[in-house]
C-alpha cells in the first residue's frame, strides 16, 4: 500500500491537504497543536563569517590538513548531479551498515548533489537540501566501507572532507546564512559517537532542531499502530 508522505524543510509546521502525512524540519521551537514534536541536535557553521575564519575554525590535522592533502593528490569536487553514481555508493553503504533500503527518488527530486573524483573515479557523493538561507547535509556516501587498503581509505576520507568543504563554499557563494552538517548524536555514557566527532571537527556550533509530524490518513494511522503493537510483542 502506497501513502503520500511529504517533507517540508526549514519551515514552521502548518496543516496541509495534499498528503497522508507530513513532517516539518525547523530550527524553531514552536507550539504546534496536533503535531508530534521530536527534538534533536545538529552542528552548524555560520556562513556570514569570512571564509578564512571558517577555515581556521576547523581542526587542523583532522580536517584542514586532510583537505589540503586531497587537493594535492588531485581530488576534484563537482556539483554535477551524478545521481547514478550517488545511488551506487549509497546502496553499497547502506548494505554494509545493514540499513534497509531508502526512497532515493526524494534525493534527486529535492536535493543538490556533489561528487568527489580522483582521476575520474567517484570516491564520495553527497546530497544537500537547500533553501535561500540554509544548506544541510542530507545523505553522504563513499567507498570507505568497500574493503579498501589503508592508503585508499585515507584518500576516500580526504575526499569526504573536501566534498563538505566545497559544499560549505558553495553555500557561502550563494549568499546562504547557515551550513548544517546534518544532525548529531550527543555523548552517551561518557562516549562521543565517532560521526559526531567528525562533524564537529568542522568548527561549527551546536544547535537544536525540531521535527514536527502529523498523520492525516486513518489507514496509515492504523498501519503504524499495528507495527508498534507487533514490535512490543
């Protein structure tokens, strides 16, 4: 059974009539009767700062020097909408992680794609969601988990960092105000998740974000209730 599920980015929640469910992503904590609110954290870079200041805020050895090494090796980042390449990396990444398949059509419909290449080989690909003020990392995938040797893994890591840096510069050139690394998990039991360490190493600041969700379809409500019941058994 197919349901029409709608996402709205960087906006305060309001009722709609053209979908079975809707989810709003917002940086604003507002009262939204009838919506379920979920709070999360992300790390953001303020793009009104000079590029040199943004660069200096990055962890030198972990981020900045790795970007420079990638540039010296000849890694090139393009905003080329190579969706076939992205899908291949994204599916492989999710398979390695044991994550279920995703609706990739949303990325191509709403996202902006950047690709990192070395001598024509696609090493890393990222999709970003944007409006006139914000650019947020939506999905990032690379060859990092493809059983590569240590040297090639290092190169892929450099490609990942360079891709994000080029997306930051793109947002600044386009006059956007905020670059969002795409959400972080906070420290738990004294341990900081590695992905959070990586994202925060780009020098941003923590910021709360909010998801506001509402289901309109009675059938979809029943389906979700049944799934929850089965999961509790």
